[in-house]
């Protein structure tokens, strides 16, 4: 139980630090950060799509090999 409490206290401290950092950002920095995060989301989506395409290609090759 002590470990759980210590973990929660550390989490609260980190959240507070994060809020302080975000509050210190000016509007342009905040917009730039939002844009970077959006680009990261797009890249993640592209990676997932690429993995799906790769899996489909792998399945097609396996089917062709069986023919």
C-alpha cells in the first residue's frame, strides 16, 4: 500500500510539473506543439496503414507461392 501511495504522489507531482510547463508556453509555442503532435498522429496512422499493406502483400505472396 505504501508503494501505491508513493506512486500516486509521484504521479501527482509529474502532472503538476506538466501543467506548469504547459502554462509557461506562449500561444505560438502552444500552436507549434499542437502541430507537431498532429504530425506525429499522422505519422502513426501512416505506419499502421503501411503495416496493413505489408501484411496484405505478404498474404498475397503466400497465396501465389501455393499456386
